C-alpha cells in the first residue's frame, strides 16, 4: 500500500470544512465510520450519517464568514496528528457546535484549539477537538472574569506569546512565594 501523506490529507479536510465549506468533500476524506467529538460541548457525530448531518446542518455552514485557523504547532505520528491552532471568528451567527443556543453577540473571539486526529486506511477516522470554553464565554460576555478564575482572549494570546505575564489569576498566592528559596 502506498504511504499516505497525513498532513496533506488533514489540510485538505480542514480546507473543505473552513474555506471551501463542502460537506461531501469533507466526508470524502474520512473513513466510512468516522466520529468527531468537540470535547467541551460534546458536539459532533458517530458514524457516517450522524456526522454528515452534523457537518451539513450544524458545523460547516454555521461558522461565521471570517472564521480562520492559524497553525501554532503540529506533531505528526505514524497514524495520528496533533494540531494546536488559533481559532478566530466574529460571533455573527449561531455556532451550534461551540456556542449552542447562544445568539450572536458580534464580539470577536480568539481561542487556542487542539485537534487530535487519528487516521485509518488513508482517511480521517476520528477527531477529538479541545478548547477552553470559559475563555470563549468570557470573550462573548457570558462569563465575568472578575467573579471566577477564568480569562478571555489572554489565554490564546499567551499560547502565541510566551513573554506575556504568567500567574495573574493566582497573583496573591504568587506573591507569597516571592523571595523564598527555590
């Protein structure tokens, strides 16, 4: 069997999802029995028909027009890719898979997103997608970061720029260790 270029296949898959916005082309990159799980919201599907329904009615066409994915890091294994990306959009539409039932706020969102993608027989077999839902909810105004130990866009920005401050949420505790032996 010819060796499959997993990176090219995955990049085609995401291009079909976010740029071309073609459900059939997306599904063609997948095994006959795929599954996708967006971990924070449990959105996705198991099996061809359920996943195609999810893609067609709740994902591919529902993402705001300015949605972008920017790569941060990638690890490629024999049958798996782990992609860390910056997912950005303006909340101008209902985004069933990320913000189910939440009316558009018009606010910009930037969130670090991790996709763990497994391949089988030269096709995408499954995707586990992770992101910080609290950060998203802060950015659209549904969580008050002054009342909870959460942050908004700072979370994504820190992934991109390690020089940004650390330990802000634990500032009082952090001060207690200042000057102590390490």
